[in-house]
């Protein structure tokens, strides 16, 4: 830990960020108790998982800030947890539609638009896919594979790291870090693509349940936890972020990323409490709901 060598402004910053992390944890605990009491059991665990994403990332960042040597383990822990949250968010959208059977009835003769981000947003020529039990299975598999393979790759990385073969910032083609990172990146894109396809279909139906703000919060966590951290680490490895003894460029980049994440996840935790705590009415039965424009309407 470098806390002993901090000056007064540095100690004040560390104390403030630690306090923000503790407040985020307390807000989440209070929200989890509310969800446990007020939300039906079929949705309870999924919503708690999704709400836990920001506090968990804030906590791992705070631990990494105080104990720099633990950065690799804290980053991996946050990554594995959020891989599960991505799958949970897809399942939440299905649950909010009434479950898989009700969703299939609502969108009978409907189609998924697969020309969406982050994989195929420019491929407008792709055909629309019918909404069937099989296509729902493939969408769920798209997020489930990430929740399974991300922990496996993390475990492999830690094994290689303990043996001295895995160096986090060594992105040469001869090292395993580059290939493992590329594989994780590909799995991430497929998982986000599956969520994007489902959201594009249900966003109008679930507008009454504030699915758009919920999806926005989820997207912010994706961008801040993955893209922002990756960009800062690249700047650090390229020495664009200068070293400040006793911190090297990579260590300083890691500190900056962790401190930004603590502040950002604190704000997302507070906003999530407002968005998820509202009481929403259940959707009308499928027979009474018209399909989206372009889909065949179902008569009562």
C-alpha cells in the first residue's frame, strides 16, 4: 500500500473515495432489502444482481486503489461479476415481458432486427429473424457463454500469472495476454450484441417500465468499466500518462482508472436506486396489446 507516502491532499482524496464506496454499498443494501420485500420472487434475484454491478465495481476499485498489488485480482473479479450481470439483464427483459412463453405470444409472427450494435450496426442488409423459441435460445446462449467463459479465462490468466507467463501490460504477439484479451473482447461483443437485439425489440413494449433508463445505466457501466479502463491502460503503457515517483506510468494509469470508476459507480448506484425503486404496473395480457409497427397484429 502507498497510503503511508501520501501527502495531505492525497489522503483526503483517498478518504473521500473510500467514503463514496461505503455509501454506495449502504445504498445497495437498503435497495436490496426493499427489492426483497416488494418485488415478486420471479424477478427478485435478477434485479438485485443488476443493481449490485455498480457497488461491486466501486468496491473492487477501492481495494485496488488502497492495495496496488491486488489490481489484477480486483479487475478480474469486477469483470467476472459484470459478465454475469450482462446475462441477468437479458433475462430481466424477458421476465418483464411476462416470461418466455408470454413473450412468444406477444410477438407472434414478429421478427428480431439483428443489424444492431456493437457487431452488425452497419450491416443493414442482414435479414430479420423470426421470434421463435430457438432464436430466444440463441440470444440467451449469447450472454450465457460470456458468463461461463469469462471466469474460465480469468482463472487461466491467474494460473499463467502465478507461473510468470502472463504479464498484464505485455501485449506482444508472443505473450498470452494479447490473445486472451482478444478472445475476451470477442465474447464481450457477442454478449452485448444479444442484449442489443432483445432491447431493440422490447423497448417500446417496456417503455412503461423505464427500460430505456435501465438500459442506459447498463450501457454506461459497460463503457466505463471496459472501454474507459482499456483506453487509460493503453495511454499508460504508451507512456502518454507520465510517471510520478514512486508510481510508474502503468501504476499511475491504474490509479486514475480506479479513482474515476469509484466516482462514476457511486453516481450510477444512486441513480439506479431511483430508477429501479419505482412501482411499475404489470403489462396487459398479450391478447390486448398491439404489436409494434411492421409486425402482424394479433386479434383477441
